[in-house]
């Protein structure tokens, strides 16, 4: 079958995959050992990167933030997941919707909201406190390590919720019944049987939360910098202040890359471990635990957390987006459409950024999906030898922090032979690469749902492989791929951590602009830009529900 | 000229040899089944004929032209074959008519001709009234008919069927067996049919190739296969049988507990040393009294140890006196014997098929 004419197409696509994933990583590694001026092999970059206490301190801060955020996520997410999955708590739909809302909010927009809520003096919570107690100033200050940890946890705990919940959903009531018949009460059963069964999933989620937190750029940049401390990602960004010190940044990013790869491997092992029925078999019947009056307490807890992560932040964002001045509070004469009009129509920079955001995200999604589909197809049909390796390559960006990937792209595509820096393509391709794993796991699943005999039938009747793809496979995949498109498009519209390293004048996207404008303190404008992103995302999510079903967004893809 | 010739075709998957030196020749218009248990290599053979797999060794030729050999094979789309798949593989994104028209469109036939031929073939398979339906709206049997129509309408040189009836319920399966044979009688397309169901193979085929562990055990017409199995495997796989191991001693063939004169067999000269025979349960007669001696060559006393009434026949198990054998005997429903009853077994050496030594 190697005589197939389609082979050329496959080889070209594989080359593109290598260009997107392997080349940036190889160039990153190369750059870290390269002398900035002479290009000779050197270890100086590592000395420069880790020879200063400031730099090491940022690394330590990242670890502290990562660990603390993961702990807070566990405290937030696990009880909520348990409540929704195993108990008769009321208003589960509301809690679920609020978690989804939290998930939809970009973390940097959450940071903006928290600045409005807990900024020193002017923040809503502080003003509320002063109003109630008569004190001169409120106690809340978002510009602190605690503030940063809380904000990060608020916007990443949905992972913990989803992981834990899907594990709990698989535990059959028979497991709990077995403990009850031996005389254990509900509390003991939950603590000794139910939660331990979900433990591998919880530990896996803990790792994901940690990695998410240390790779984040938006919230730390908005909160840690004004609070005068640094984490790794902000430090990397400062290394890119003019003139960019790519080699030092590459060296500095290496631990981040290796920690991530190692921990993802660990997480994979945890989840893959057999012997935990909870994660291997579908359980039998499931009954909900009756909590009596305690269910209201639990609901209160869930609503408290989602208020911190979703309801209150959304409220202050809405208020600010439609306010002449957010500090003047809620009154009709403070309401205006000026901010939104300004963002969407009046100001060239924001208008352009809005257009760029959606055009780049669209292009990146199409490229990622097209490539992912082709690679998944090549692997599934064994069109080339060693196809399995391609799976790992396509999934690799999943374990590369966005910021590291961006530095790799910078290192690979600012110099000849392929200069993409300064064009929109570097952003589009970086986004496509970053979200390739989402596209890949979805394409792979969609392809697997199609019986290969459908394709064989077309071929034996005289159609070539490409004809079979066009006439049979593509139409059948359309529906599944619509969902995958949305899943790639949404994160691509809000991507900040890689965009911040790769944009130039004229190729700003909303996330970059939002971050840029945060210096000016014009929170009405920031909120408006954020709101546009949220509204578009919500529209897409609703479309996804219709096309693919209610669970598509928080499905455990890519793990 | 032969339509399809498979010459010593082998296929290995890593260390596993799925098909081992397979030989088969099909005359034009012939219907041959590949019959065997799952994992015997029959589907692999079919997929090599179709061109989805290359042979590791050997060649496949169609009308004198080599189409498959290790390393270079004509792709499936260039073979002018058709195939019916286990899953039917009806494209869910196309209507019945569109499914059937696909092969003709690929062959760039004029629109009018396509419409006319699709209409005619759908009438042949009694699906004309459902031409505009989508596959999801059809029953399993109807999907099967669409698959048949789609495969036949292109007038393929060879038609391949891969366990096409295994997903149907019992009644429908029986009906479709005859349908497939009827279509073959109408169109005379050279056909290779893969199945693990011997009844299917017997109803539809001109010849059956029985496969076991990648090898062809025997190729014969259904009747010859049943009456004259040549190997232990074929004897046991096609219908039920009694396997009798014996040894030539002087003028007799000695079995466990009884002997049969060698001259009673149709070809006494061929019987030498250790021998094995297959004797079908209905080729043994049971008697309550010892039958009068004379023409009968082998009458053996025994005891009835087990019986079952199956409506169309009795299924008895009889132990010959002084033997460890348990012979299965089927009789007509009115020949009733009791368990533990002493009976006489009447064996007909003419119906004992000699098996190849292992």
C-alpha cells in the first residue's frame, strides 16, 4: 500500500507536525546552550539564569504559589464534587452552571475582577467592610501572595471538580453498602471508602492544578508585579523586555519544562494504576446519600465558593463594563454603553485586537484540527511505520507550558530560514500547536467511532483513499469535529501566556491588549474587553451543547 | 482460464502466521466458501484477495494477471471487486440509492445509466420502495440487501463476502442464505464467501475450503465434504461424527472392543497399519435383536448409556461391549430405545471415511 499516491500528503503533514512541535523544542534546548553573540556552546546562560538570588526566589515563589493553589483547589473542588455526585444536595444544576461559568472566565479577567473586589481601599469588599464597621480601611489586599493563590485557585478548581466528580460517578453504591452492612455510618463510609476510591483521581488533579498554577502568566502578572514579587513566568517575561535575552530565558525555562513533563508522567501513572475499581469499571446502581439538614450547609459551601469564583466577579465585571466610573457604584446615571462602543468600534487598537482575536483563533483551530485529524488518521490506519510515535508528538504540547512553547517559537522562528516573527502566523501557529492535543484527542476519538469498513467499502468499489476520506469519512466526522473546533477555539481566543511573547504592533489580540492596558488602571475598558470574550465564549458553549451534548466542555479530554 | 488463483499465499503478523501456504483456484462464476473457526485466517485471506493486505509470501492472480505479491500489490480500488462487510458498511451519510450509486459514480457512468441500473438492482433485492431512506431507518436485513445491491450493481469481477450474515437473527440468516445463492444464480459473479457457519456454506457454495490454523484442510463440494472428510478436523467441523481409531491385524481392522473384516471396506488395499475413520451418527443402525448374519460386515453388541429426544430425531449414545468408546447414533423418532438397554450396533464400512494420518 506504500505505492499510494496519498503518501506524499501524509509525509507533508508529518513534516508540518515536526515543524510545529519538535523544532521549537529543539531550538529552545539549543538556545539554552548557545552563546548569545558567538553562537558557541556554553553553560553561561544557566549561570546567568540561576546565578542570581532574584531568579531563584521567583522559582521558589512559583513552587509556593503552585502548591498552595493546588491545596486550595482541593479544599474547594473535592467537597463540591462529592456533593454533586453522591448526595441529595439541592440546586445541583445551579452549582454545575456556576462551575461551568468559572471555567469559562479567563483567569486574567478573574484577576481583574478580584482587583475590583479586593483592591486595597477602593475594592468592593473593603468598602463593604468599612461601611459595616466604620473602619477607615478594609482588611483585604489582593496584591499579596495570599491574594494571588486565592485568585489562581478560584479559576483552576474546576479541574479538581471535574476529575473528582468523574471518579466518584464511577463508584457503585455497592461499595458503600458493603461498608454499611459492616456497621459503618455514612460519615465513616464516605471518609474510609468513597473518598479513598477517588484518591488517585484527586491526586492526579492536584498535580494538574499545581502545573496549571506555575505555568500561568496572566494572574501573576496582574497581581504579583504590583505586589512587588516575582514568579517564574513573570521573570521570563521580564527577560524578554528589550533587548530580549532568549538564551537566558531558554535556560531559565528548562526546569519548568522538566517539572511539567515529570509530573504529568506521574499523574498519568496515578490514573493508569489498576486495582482501583473506581477508575476501572463502571459501577452498578448508584444511590444518593441522604444528608437531611446538612444538605443546606453543603449547598451554602458550594454557593460561597462559586460566589468567590463566579457570581461576585461576574457582577463587578458587568458593573465596570457598563459604568462611567466603576467606583461610583450602582446607579442609573452611572450606566453607559460607551466602554463597549469604544472597544468594539471607536478605538483602532481595540477594534483591531478584537478582530485579530477571533481571526487568529479561527485559523489556529482549523490548522490544529486539520493537522490533528490527519495525524490521527495516519496513526489509526498505520499508513507509515512507527505511527505511534506521532501520537506522542501530537500530544506533547499538552505537557509544555504555554510560556515555554512561546519561547521555543521565538527561538525557532525569529531567525532564518523561516522568519515568522512579526507576522500573524507566529501567533496562529503557536496557538495551533498549544491546543493541538485537544484537537488530537478529539479527532482520535471521532475517528475511532467510524468503522474502518465504511472506508474499505468505498475503496473496494473503486474509490481511492483520498476520495473515501472526502466522501465518507469527512461527512461522518463533521459533527464530532464541530465540538472539537469549539474546544480549541475557546482557549485560543483567550490565550495570553504564549501571545505575550510573540505579538508585535498590529498583531495584538484582546488578551494581550487587556494585559497592556492594565497599567493604565482603566478597569471599565478592561472589563468591557473581558466581557466580549466571555459573551462570545458563552455563545460558543451553548452551540457546543446543541451540537455535541452537555458534557462536552468539561469532558476529561487530553488526559 | 481460471478467474482467481492463490498460489502458496502466506501472511504473517509479527511472529504469528495467520495464513500458511494457501492454495486455491476459482473458475469463472464459481462460488467458493472459506469455512473455519474464528482465527483460522479466513478473513485475512479475504482481505488479501481484496487488496487491503499484502501477502508475506505467494501471489494472487486474477484472469492471469498477478494482482498481489509481497511488496507490490494492486490497490483495492483498482481490482474491480466488490466486498460485503460484516458490519455491512452502509454509509450513514447517504441514502440507499446514493449508497448503491457510489460505485457507478466512481466509474463515471452517465447519470441516466446510473439511475436506471440502481433502480433495477434495488428491485432485484426488493428494496426499490426504500431507495430514498437513510440507513438508520432500515432493519438489519434491509441493510444487508442494500450492501448486496451496492456490491453487485458494479458487476464486479469477483465478489467477496466477509461473514455477511453474522449480525442477523436466526430466521433472517436462513432467509438470506438462499437470497445470496439466488443472486449468484442470477448474476454468476465469481464469489468468495467467508463464514464460520457450516450451514451457510453448504447452502450457498459450489465448493467449500475448510480452513484450520491458517491452512486449507480440504476443498470439496458440500456433499463430498460431508460424506468423505479427509482429515479429523474436517470430519469434526462439518456436522457431527464418530472418530474411530484402529489398526490392521491380519485380515481384520481392530478397533477398541470390536473388529471389522478388512475386505468389507471399499478400498481394502489402502488400509494399512494404524488407521482412523469418521462414521456419521446416522450411518449406524440400532437393533434390539442381533440382526441375521450375512451381508452385514460389522454387528457389535453394546449398551445404551444416554439418550435425548430432539423432535426430528433421537440422539443416542451407545457403548460397545468391552470398549471405552461412546458412539453417537441418531435414529428416526419412532425408533425408541431405553437407557441401559442392550442393543446391537450395525456399522456400514462403506460409509466409514478413512482420514489422513495425523
